């Protein structure tokens, strides 16, 4: 007898292990969308100027909490932006005090606001050694920045030339390879179970490079790392729906105003905070793996970060196609919401 597909799914409240909240008016506009669904998020430090010290992270956390709407609960897990001048003792103290959960390594020039990032990894070795000692995770934007490396190869080359050597030199360092986009990254994480995990974004489970470039250029699908071929997208979906503990959700929701995206040299970043859970439910359902959504969005992340999973639950309900805004207004200007290209039937039930 054919089973009726489920129309309700209750899971532990999810967390977002890679999120850009920005600051000021943009922070105020986007924060409620994340807090509506997620209990916690790893907050990226690529502000201008970047969040480098423990004191700066504490001040940023206060600015986030100050604009959290009344009645909402949300815990920002702060990160420190690694520079070649970062002081290992400041990092350790911020971790010990519960101010900083992780450190973020941006290769200089790899992405939005990464100019103060790392040029020479040997310069940050004392920080990384200290982090290995105290068990503090390092979140890595895994792309080389060499102009002679094709942009579609930058993640693969980073793994070989930078990530693998770092992990060999500092085996105790707990690494999160962020927003993986390639089969090679998935394979590398699967084959190297010690002190390594990866986040996968919502959009990389849905778009491939054709979405950006075929039949016209679509700046709202441009993000970094750039989406790759379809076979890579399929590898990401397989990793996400497998339930494998080393893969978990990091939306990389990265709001930019339309004015910043729609210009001759537009910004990288896709804003997915509003419809991520609906998108994920569609992806997991299509893969016949709705039961694994909780692992990906709510269980695997806390396990790797050595935090308890959330006690509360959320219920996803399947029904008529969901209405959600194409654009949200912010004090800085309109921001376009991610369009998955198919209707979304799952919504997060609100009490
Ligand atoms: C992010 C941003 O806009 O801050 N952009 C993006 O395309 N993902 C930076 C990043 O995570 O690379
Ligand atoms: Zn990001």
C-alpha cells in the first residue's frame, strides 16, 4: 500500500552555523528573520572594520542583542576575524570568557571584506596552535586567491595547497570548512574524519553555475564560493541528506542591497534567512530524506561545536505554496530574497 507522504515534521530548533548579520540598519532588518527560525548562529566577523579582538566581538554581540525584537530569543555565537596580527592570548581569553566561539580565516582578497585576512598562513601559526590546544574551532573560507587559478578551481586547490598542510602541521586544530561547493571538498571531509567538518549553504543545494550564467546573468545567484557544475551540487545534496555528522547547515545568508548587487562589479552574497527552512524541507523531501533534516539543521552542528542541541522544537507544515516577499526593505535599501526557482510548500509553523 502506498504511504501518504508526511505533511508535518517536528524537529529540534535549528541553528545556523554560518551567518552574516552586518551592522546598523541592515542588522536590524535581517536579524528578526533568522531569530524567527533559528536558536543560535555563528556570526561572521567581516564587518568594516572587521571584528578582530575579543572586545570588538563583545561589542558586536551587544549591538546584535540590542536590536533583537522583544519576545524573540536568539543567541549569537561570535567569531573573531583572523589577521596576521591576531594575538593568540586575546583569542584564548575571548574563548575562555565565552565571548568568541570560533575564529574565521579569510584568505586575503577571497571574498567580501576580506582585505585584512591572511596572506601568509605561517604568520598565524601561533594562533592556530593555541586554538588546537584549547579546542577552539577555526572556520575557514576555503578558496585560494591566486589570479592564475580559475575561480571554479579555487576551492579544490585550497584543500590541496593550504588546508591539508595546515591540518598536517596542527592535527589538534578543529576545522570547519565553510560553505563547501565541490565533490572534492565533500570527499576530503569524508576521508578525513579527525577534527574536520563542513557547512553547506541552502543555495548551494539548489543552484548550479547555469543558474547564474545561462540565458542571462543573474547577480542574485552570485555568491562566493561561486556555485559549480551540477555534479557538484548533487554531491552536496548527497552529503547533506546522508545524516553524516560532519556536514551541517551554515546558510551563509549574506544580505547586500540591490544597489550593491546590481552594478558592473556587483557584490557576492545571497540572502536566504527568510526561506531557508522551507527550501531545505523541499530539498530533503525530494531526496526522500526528510528524516535527516534534523541531523543537518539541528543536531550535527552542535555536536561538532560541542554544544548541546536545542531543547525546543519547530514544526514544518506542508500546504499550499508559501507566500514570502521577493524583496525586503531595509534602512540601507531593498534586499532581494533568494528565489529557489520552485514553489515552496513547507512553512515553519508559528504558535
Ligand atoms: C559573503 C558576504 O557577503 O559577506 N559573501 C558570499 O558570497 N558568501 C562573504 C562570504 O562568506 O564569502
Ligand atoms: Zn559567508
